[in-house]
């Protein structure tokens, strides 16, 4: 289970001391701007280890032609001030953004690709608000908003990126500049989020030339299934829809059968003209086996649609590991 945690943006390294070591989190995010030269990373990791800290994760971000930014999650009992002093001493660096230390949350120990995919799954196909929220979490930004006019582009703490809808989005972060790697990652994230999620289904070509689409039932089609079922009952000899009673829970049980699967067949206009449901077999035995329930609108009977639904459902539910994948 992953969750997005609002990051503490207070710069712990800049907090004034009062002579006593404060009680601080034991997990820190450390960003160090390193010269792109042989041995720089070795000096950094050796200094952190000599200070009694443990590097739990390490990633390298592109910065410019002369330097890179190493981002580490560091655990230990040393204070942020001590950590900054050790790193600066090892690298002989005094730049304001050369070493940054902020409190980290244990959930950040998830590797970057996994975290990006998890955030993408939560905002893909959703509205602009979810995209902004996912982007802010991906970048550990102080804020991401939509602005009609972008700020100055030469500010490394501000990132303007295109949005699926105008105007562009603007990310701001005070605790550390955005790296080249983060900018490329954010642009790819926005492009992926803008792609509409595909709909898993099957195209069905009837003998008469009509094209239908069959998709797995989700349980939300109860009203449409009710209309189809009433049309099927009305077509029976000496029967009317009032002769049979059913509840919404019964219809939902057909759409989401225990351990099984269902298919809902629609026309190009989205009208439900057929449906099939198949629950997983109960006790194994010589006579045990799934029994599909198939409903076909009277206007679409005689076109082999019922047989296609039965075969597709039986194959989907009885195939190893395919239960529920109709």
C-alpha cells in the first residue's frame, strides 16, 4: 500500500540551534550538488558513513554539464546540522544550494519508478485537480497551480510545464531547485496522464454486418441490464415483465459474479443488447462446471451472439488465472 504524504519543506539545516540537540526525525532527504568528476560520489558516501549515518537510497539527477545532483535518503541519529557540516567538509563546498537537508517520510523509500506509476494510476483519466495533485507529489513541490501567465523561466525553483488544457501549470519549490531529470520526468508524467485510459473489450462482427463491442461488466450497468431483462421476458410466450421480480442486488450479482466474470455487449450507440455472466465453479467433481447465464435482446437473436458469449465466458473463467478477466 502506498500513500502520498505532504512533505515537510522546512529546511532543517537552516534551523537555528539553542545549544541543545533538538529531537528530530531520524530519516532525512539529502540533496548534494556534486562536481561531475571521478571520486566525488565516493567522498560523499564515505563522509556520510563516517558520521554514523546510513544511506538507504541514492539517485542521481542531471543538473548541467559540470555537475549532478545526488539525492539520498539517509537514516541515523545525527542532527541535520551535523549532516550538513560533514557533507560540506568532504566536498569543500559553500554554495547555498550545494547541500540541502529536509525531513523525509518513510513512504519515500519506495523507488522512483514505482512511485511515479502509482501516482499516474491515481490521476490518469481524472480531472485537472487530480493531475495537479499527482504532479505536486511527484515533484515534492510546495505548490502546483494553473496560471494564465508563467513566471520568469530563469528561476530554478519555478517550473512551467505544458498542461493538457490551457493555460500551463506552474510548480514551485523553495527547499531545492528543480533538476533537469525532474523536469523531464514531470513532462513525461503529464503526457502519460493526458492519454485516455483504454477500454478492454472485444469487437463482435455479426453475420449481418453489425459491429458490437463487448466489455467486462463493472456492476454499474444495473439499470441497462434491467431494461434488457424486461425485453427478454416480454418476448417469452404468455409472459410479461410483471410476472418476474428482481432487485438491483440481483442484477449486480450477475454483473459481478463470485470468482467469475461477465460481459456486456453494446451497439455503436452504446445501447446494451446482450449480456452474459458466469460464476466460478463450486465444488470440483465430474459434473461440476460453470453454467453461463446469457441474455440477448430479441432483435439480435439468431445471429450466433449467445453462443459467442458462452464460449468467451467459459474460456475466460475456466482458464488458469483468468477468473474475473472476461
